[in-house]
């Protein structure tokens, strides 16, 4: 059971980096000459980083550790997305 704590923390760290870089990329969109290319490049970079880390965890520690890492990533998604929902202006459709 305690062997799953490091992959859980690693997944949370990767989730934090992933969603923090997503927020940073979105905030820089108005300042970019080619926003579509910027978002596509950042998406590929984020996916490559997260995919490589998850592949390393799966290869080194097996499926239970991969599931724990994915749980940490998902938990961090819930934590990081919550402030963005609060920041929506009043009267928005969501």
C-alpha cells in the first residue's frame, strides 16, 4: 500500500505541471502572433512529458503504480480546474 504513495505523488506533480502550463499557455494566447500553432505546440509538449512519465512509471513499477499515478494526475486536475471555474464571469452559460 505504501509503495503506491510515490507514484501517486509523481502523478500529482505531473498533473500540476500539465495544468499549470496549460493555464500559462492560455493566458499568453492574446500575445502570440499564431495562437493556433502556439496551442498545438504546447499541447504536444504537455502530452509528450506526461506520456513519457506515465510510461516510465508503468515500466518501472507496473500497473498498480500507473493507476496510482493516474489517480494523482486526476486529483490534481480537480484541484487546478476549480479556481478556473470560480473565475468565470457572471452570466456565463456554464
